[in-house]
């Protein structure tokens, strides 16, 4: 996972890149011919100093290695921004950054 | 976590190559965090709207999210390409100027399951989201905004050259 947050005045512009195959369950393995099972991020939560600002539910139709860009108001240097995801197999990841 | 290798790739995709390199580097990050060095933020136990995401007909999708009546709005700005060369990566950028925007829904009308994503906008978040979605074929991208318990919509037609759901 990667995160980049930039302060523009009191707004934090946050860009997040997650590393996930986002399998639709429709793709076949080119060698074995077997269907690759559904595997995708279902929930993404972003927090600002521990307070939830964005709570997202996703389908398998979000692109592979999902990218999301959002903006948080009332941000200042030293604030912590964290993003977590959880997929349909219960796998998780999270990342945190501090504004400067 | 390694990117899938495709046998065919359109020419002139060096940016994709660069992107894949970024992905490879990023796997190291994931490994670091997976090791528990950074504790994952506790995810809310809120429900994933299975009925809405599983719906195959647009009418059912709308019903499942409670959007029985939807008003067109020029206060929703939807930026998406008119022609998407690769249906696997269609950038969409949404800005809502509707006061009290609570939720943004992203729908690709002709995808096998039309609902792509739901973004709950809590206090402190600007009603702006930019992301990338997959589209199986050319269709409308439909953005619904829920504000004050009412639903508003903006649409844009996206022509997809190569579909991005199967392959």
C-alpha cells in the first residue's frame, strides 16, 4: 500500500494505491483454464486523527491495484491520516501517514 | 500479490510497465505492514450491501440501495473518458456540489453487476472521489448522490474498446 497526503491550505489531498488482484471471478487461468476465484477488496475506511471520514464498500469492478483520491477538510500539519482495507477473504492491510 | 502476466498487451503501454514496477516495490510495503509493524485500523462492522452488489439488473441495484426516485442533477460533476481504450482501468472523478452529500454510488450500467462502489462521506470529507473502475462493455457510468435522504444522478456514456471484466 502507498499513501501520499499533501496539505493545500486546510485541505489534505490524499492519494492511496492498494496492491490487490481484484479478481472478478470471470477470468480464467491462461494455462490451466480454470476460473480464478472471486477475490476483491470489499471495504475501505479512511480516518483523520482516528475519526472515520470515508467508509467505502466496493465490488470486484474496482480496478486491479485500486487507486483512490479524496480530500479531508480541517487538516493541519501533524495530523494523522490512515487507510485500511479488508477483502472478501478477510485479508487486511493498512497504512498511516502524518501531514507535514 | 504479483501482477498477472498477460500474453497480449496493446503497444505503447510503457506507463503500465512503470506502474507494474511501482506495484512490485509496493509489495514490500504490504509485507512490512502485514508483519504487524503497523496495527491495522479497526474496520467498522457495518454491513457490506450484498443484495445491492449482487444485483444484475440496474432496476434491482437501485431498489437495493433504496433509490426508488432519482432526480437528475447538474450539481454532480462526473469526469470519465468518452472513450476508454482499456475497460480494466476507467478513471472516474466525482464532485458533488449538493449540500449534505452523504453517500456517492458508482454504477456501470452494463456490467454483470452494475454497482461498483459506495462511498460514505462523513463530516470532514469533501464530496469528491477519484478512482478507477472496470467496465465490461460500453455503457453509461451513473453516479448517484444521496443527500438529505434524496437521490440525485449524473451520467456519462463511456465507450469501451477492450472490456475489462473477463479476459
